[in-house]
RNA sequence: GCCCGGGUGGCGGAAUUGGUAGACGCGCUGGACUUAGGAUCCAGUGGCAGAAAUGCUGUGGGGGUUCGAGUCCCCCCUCGGGCACCA
C-alpha cells in the first residue's frame, strides 16, 4: 500500500508514489492550534511567469522544506505554505500583444508552476494555497488600503514619472535604459502625473528601530538602514539680506557655521524667484530651464563637473553676521532637507569642488589633530577661526551652537530621512483596483456631514484631493462591504493616450452614480436612482503596484479562506511570525521594507498581534549557469528542473542543490557533478535493498558494533547541528561519509539503518520513506522521531594527540583520556620522527594543549 | 567615491576558541569485473624532488603578532553585491 515493489532505485516510480501517499494521508496538513510547539516556514512566493520554474526557485524551497520536515520529525506542528504573486506586467504585456485576458495567462502559468513545484515533493499544505489575483485575496489588500486611507497615510500628489510619447505609456524606472524605452528604444521624458502615494515616511522611525530585534542578515539590515537614511543635525535660519524674510537650511554640521562662505538653493526652490536680483534674472532662468531638462541620471552623475549660477542675492550668517552670496545649483536636491544648504567648502567634498570651480573663498574652521590637514577635511577636530568656539572640540561646538541657535530662535535641532513616500499607483490593468471614487467638494462635504455609515467610516480626517481639468476633486472610499472591487472587462489592454490606465478608457465603468450613505455605485449608463444621497462620481483608474499583494501574504496563509477578516486574530496569535523566511537578497529593501510598513501599520490598528512580519530572514545565494554567468534565456544557460528530475529524480536534485555549497553563497551549477549525488543514492539503495527488493541480509536486529555506532553518533550530532545552522552542504557530506563506512561493514544493525534514514528524510524525503518502509517502519518516517545523540557512543575515553616540532606536524599518538601531561610529552619526545628533528638541538619550550597537540620548540 | 562580502588543488567546496590545510563530491590516473562500458568496485591524486620511506613547499601579494596563522593585526591587488551630490 505504501512502499513500491521496485527492485532497483527507480525514482520515477518511488517519488510519485510517496507524493501521492503524503497527499492522501494529509501528512503535511497544518492544524491551527495544537499542544505541540509551532513552526512556520515561509518561502518568498514566486511570480508565476510563462517561463516556468528555474533552478534557483527550488534552492530556497528545499531549504525551507528541510527545516519544515526536520521540525515535524522533532514533534513540531509545522506550517509550510505556498502561493502565487500573480499580478504583474508580463501577463499584461502578453495581453496587449495577443488580447488574451491576463487572468487566463495567469491561470495557465500557476498550473505549470504548481505542477513543477509538486514534483519536488515539498511538505507544503496545498489546502492553504493563495493567489494575489483571487478576489477573495485582493479584497483584503484593498481593505488594508482603505485602512491606510482612513488613517491619513494615503494621499494624492503630482509625481514625475517616465512617459514615452511613442508608446503612449508610463514606464517603470527599470523599463528605461539610458533615456530610452527598453522596448522599441524610443525617447522618454519626465511627466508629472497624478499618483496615489503612501506615507511610509511617517513610519521611518518605527521601520528603523524595528530592525534592531530582527534575526536578519546584517547586510540586509544595513541596506534598509541606509535606505531609510536617518541623519541628525540642525535647521538654521539665514536672514535674506534687505528683507525681513529668511532662508532655512538643513545641516548635519552646525559646528562648521563659521566656515560657510556661500549658500545654495535647488533650482526648484520657491525662494529663487524672489531672491534673484534683476541683473541675474536671465542667467538664473536659463539655468533652471536647463536643469529641468536633465534626467535624474544626469543630475546625479558624480563624474560631471558641478554647475550653478549666482542669484545675486545674499544672506546673513546668524553666528557672525557675515553677508554671503546665494547660488542656485542642481547639486542641491529640492526633495531633501529644506532644499537649501549653507556651503562650507573647507569641510565638505561637494562644496569644495564647487568653490574651486567658481573661485569662492574657502575658510578652514576645524583643525585635524594630525598635522598637514588637506582640505576638504570632513572629520571632527578642534575649532579654529570660529569666534568664541575657537579651540573647542567640534562635537562640543556642535552641541553649543545648536543650543544657542535655539535660544535666539535662529534655528533648531532637526532630523532628516532619505526615505521617500511610496508612489503607490500604476497606470495599468493587471493589478488591484484602488477602491476610491472622486466627487465634487459639495458632495464630499455632504458625505463628511454624515455621522456614520460605510462611506463616512472610512473617510480620513483631512480630505484627499486632486485637480483635474481645473476642478478640484475629492476622494471618497468605496465601502468595505463592497469589496472585492473587481477589475472590469476591457476591450483593449493598451493604456490610454494620456498616460492613464486602460481602465480610464471604459466610460460605463468610469462614470458612476454613487450613494454617499451606502456607498453603492451604479454605471451612468443606467438612470440615476431617486434620492438625495445619489451623486455623480468617477472611479479611480489606477491600480496598485505588484508589491501590494506581497505585503501581507504571510498573514493570509494562516487563515486563507476567511471571508470576515484578513486573518483571524486567534490564528494569527497562534502561528505568530514565520520562524523562517527565505528568499532572494534582491528584495532587501523593496518588498521587505514595504511589507514591514504594512505589517507594523496593521499592528498599530490592532489587526495583528505580532509587531514585525518576518522575525528570522535568510537569503539563498544565486545559482549561476554552468558558464558561471547569471542564468538567462538570451545566454542559453538556463537549466530546467523538469529535465533534471526526469533524469536524476527529485531527491537527487534537492540534495545536489544543497550540496553545491553554502546556502547563502553564489555558486555555479554543474550538471556533471550531480552524478556524485546520483551514485550516492544508488549506493544507499543497494546498502539497504538486495536484488530481490528485500532487506539486505547483513542488516539485522541487534546491537551495533562500537565502530559503526561511533560514526553514527558523530553523524547524528553533525547533521542535527548542520540543519539547525543551515549548513546543508556539510550535512550531506557527513551522510556520505557514514554511508561509505557502512558499505564496508560486514553486518549493520537495523537501528543504524533506520537512524540513517531519519537523518536523510528532511533532505531526500522520497527515498527515505521508501527505504524506511523496506526496513519495516510505518510511514511517515517523520512521525517516528529524530535520532538522539549519545555522547557515550563516541568512545571518547581515548584521546589523539598531534606531535609538532617547531609548529610542524611530525607524528601522533593515542592515549587514555586521563594520561598525565608529563607522560604525553615524554612519549612525544621519544617518537622516532620527533627525535630526528630535535636531535642535536636545545629544547627551548614544550607546549601541551590538553587532548590536542604537543609542540616542541627546539633550535 | 563610500559601505559590505569573497579570493583555499584541474573544478564545486571542507576546516570549534589560532592547533594534522584540502573533508565530501566532480574530474583525472592505474587496476578489477565485463562481448562492451559513459555501469559497478578497488587503489591513488596540491606542487616540487624521490622507487619508496621521506623532505621541502603551499590557503591572492607584502609585512607583523605567536611555540603555532587559511583563521588575528597593518598595507596592497582582485572579484562580487549594495549605495551613490541626502548637505
């Protein structure tokens, strides 16, 4: 019933057999509460592309599967789910080309991915499968959006995006290469478009502080820290000469205020027009015009020389009353700080370069403790040329200057972040529609005047507005009860000519009658119903970016079919945060930052109990092609897992991916090397099973030889430790060592073989189940516990000591554990080879490291 | 430019706190079995010298600390990743 009747290692029969067994017996069905401790192993779910699975996907899936199976064997209640991040551009582009609905493409691709993944025999609870494009899923993605909207974290702004006039399309940054569209090589330009933006900056501090407690790779934490980019400094007010206005700058080095010899404002800074003198007007306008034409790439190109023009205006330095010129230059960015800086060329690389270029005075105000300081000097030191602060340490000076600025109301301590708000809308079809409608101010006020109701309940404190064709429109939420807000059918997936989503091209969907009280929506193709609450509205046509669905999927697996909440809080509380989350390092900032933002927000509004989404994170390393290059269709070095499984089996592929090298290392694939694993599995089969398919006659119930037992227990220790620390490559090699040894044994205890199979089961589950059944064990092998390490089996009563002379190995000896130091040293010195190296020399020193090494120093 | 992570046989890679460098696998060499082997088994395999025992040498390069360094410190070369005028 459970085992096959194979006489040789026929993985093509054995593997499907056990996959069926696991499915029929619900071996990996996860129950939502249990007395056992829980273990939640999570993979970054894939985008089901048309190309199918590549060899990199199963690397992470195998790792999480090993942990899931290992934990199950150790008595845990394990959850190991899988799903599909299925909204996205490729299906939409395919639709534009062929007219095939993206839902159809997605369905086909998901089926192919599922089939491919199932061939690996992962311990996945397929009853919990999720798909971000299912209405039952994305209604909750939309629900979260409405919560963000209600809490004032979603707003609308004009933001520059890449627009390609030729393609009539908005392009993502990744789709623009060297100022041309990736498709067709057409020129692109910056265009301001109305965008929904999520106020992730409101969470900058929480996102930064939360990192502390996470068990994540340091490099990933560092990347997020750098991305959030917190800096501490001061805002300083400089009076604009000849007016009662002032210009505020942000600086991290208020201690260098005495060295400020000019100021710079960004070309987009609002003060430019008023500060510019008549004589400089033309030059400044020309400069602004030119920099507006530059792409972001040009503006941030460090290699180019700095540019700028004087405005003719001046400001007064608050610390010394000095009058200094104000320039406009595009090396200052309008979006950071106040968009204006004080320039201290002696102590800032960029200002130094600019001042040198334009012959602006450079005044040193900090002296290095070392001699011969070269400017620019950007470190800390002692103040010079700084009035009352001269002689002070620059750190202390910084504190005192901030204090004084605050006391005289000329400035204040300030914190800045590099983190920008998250542009959340996409002008596309294949995404979650944003559940918002637009109404007039009068209608909005009417909605706001309601005491409660499905619309009123989700309205923010401050209205979200946008200007369209001269009219200001107000955003109202669709009621939660109307979710999921589904995509309408369209004739054509092509974007509109104005850079709006294809949804904007369907008037019957776009223009609606909207009921302010109930949130009901009806097409304007129908007659307007009676009643004061019905108003005219237009729908939001943007959709959400692909990140949306992956921001909270870790929660949905816990309760995938819940129609009343995104997750039942009891279930969420039981399963908690994934104990292990594995995926590519390319998501270090985007997905992993966005998901943290949403999760922390959900925690703040009480929707979840865990403060962070992913407690323990790991990145598997890229698997390169045989040529050592990244696998890609165009290089022709892509390895198809289906073909490898056909030829070598899933167990071989799983083991080989783990044997390739450390899990987090980038490593090249080699189809030739998988032979080693293939041989290993066949050797194992032949160790256990004879030509008739019966248990080998030298495997007998009874005690094990001390020698076999010793290596078995070394292996139990090594494999157990290696699985815990994800050292799967060395776990496999230790299993090979033990097999090589057992092969040479005349007889083997049945218990040894069974323990061996238990150790192998997480890594190569099919052959382990099959051979386990052949030894008379009842399936699943995972229900039979994990081997226990017994130190007494190691025979540690003997110690091996290495003899060195002058640090070089010259011999070795074995002693009873309690042998005295003197005896070991004497034996070592009497050793023949040791003798030949110390003969005729004077012994200077004798070192004995207990149980390890003797080193005789002689010359 | 700045911040990380690497560099060990022909190849992928092993090596607690500094303590036998090269585990395991691939490949290669020789042998056994075989009509045959791209199957299987046995032996060998860092380099140089030697029939062998063995000796010397050896973890990107150069210096240093130490009885002892792949491992620790300093300088440099190189490959990979991330950030990139954030004041």
